[in-house]
């Protein structure tokens, strides 16, 4: 039983149209495609060219290397500090040595001045030669003669230093034997290398213990020549 009028039933006709359902917009598809491609490209670049992720072992090795580098840096810093301290001490020592050297130089200058005064006070060689044999001690002791000889060169005019003189010194003793025979005995010959002054000392053994020296003649010869450039005779004293 029908309560009201029936609605007409819709029937499509060949000339009518139906309402189409809407699809995904094209711009949205392009956007999604671009996002997917971009994310894939980023992942590809990270895997191909980006930093590799470290494994646990690699992380531990890196931490160990860093600790070693820190320890080495501390060691080098300590060594650098030690070297700086050594350099500072060396500079201080150098300054002290320089001051000491200056003090010694002044003392040497004072001594040179004192020596110059003493040289002026010593009587000259009677023969007036240069070098002059200014003094000598000859002491007979235990079958030999102990000698000490002072030679001084004159300074050239206008000079403060004397030229180097090389040559030799010869000692000849005059004396006698117990039977009364007189004799001359060569005691010693030694090289000479002097400047302003020199003290030559030593001991000459007598070739015959019975010989009794009374005098010793000192002869000075220049290098390469037998010419005597200075000579002087001194008495021999007996040892006490």
C-alpha cells in the first residue's frame, strides 16, 4: 500500500552525462615525485660522498688516538718549558761569564801594568843586548845544577808589544875536577819561544858527578843560526 506519490526513477539516457569522481591533482603528483627523488638523492650523496658512520671499534680507536695525542702534546709542552728554562739559565751563565771575563781582563791589565813597572825596575843586561839576560840563579845540588833565567826583550819604539823570538838557550859550566884540572862542560840546550819576557827554568845533570861547577855561561841563539845574540855568566852557589 502506497502512502504517497512515487518519485520518478532516474534513468540515464544515451544523451545524458554522469558526474565523474575527482582524481589526484597533477601538481600534487609532481610535488610528491620531487620529494621522493630529492630524498633519494640526499641518501645517495650521503652514502657516496658524506662522512661514514664509525663503528664501535673505530670510535674506541679514535678515542685512544685522541688521548695519545693529548699526552704527546703535554709531553712536548713540558719539554718546551724545560728547554726555555735551560735557555734562560744559559743566558744567565753567559752573562755571569762575560762579567767574570771582564773582571779577569781588568785584573790582567793591572798585572801587565805591574809587570811593566817591575821590568823597568830590574837592572838591564850590562851588554845592552835584546833580549837581555836580566838575572839568573844557578844552584848546584845532588850532581846537577838547578837554574832559573830571566830574559827580557826591549820594546820597539812606538810599540806596546815585543816581537816573538824563537831560538835556543845553551848553558856551559866552567869548573874543575878534584885533581885540579879545569874544564868547560855543556850542561843543557833547550828551545826558546818568548815575547816581552820569559823565565826559563829547569835542571841540568852533570855528566861527571866529580865535576864541580863554579860558573855557568848562558848563551842565546836565534832560530836557524849559531850566532850568539845574548850571553852572560853567573856564579854557581851550593844548595843549603
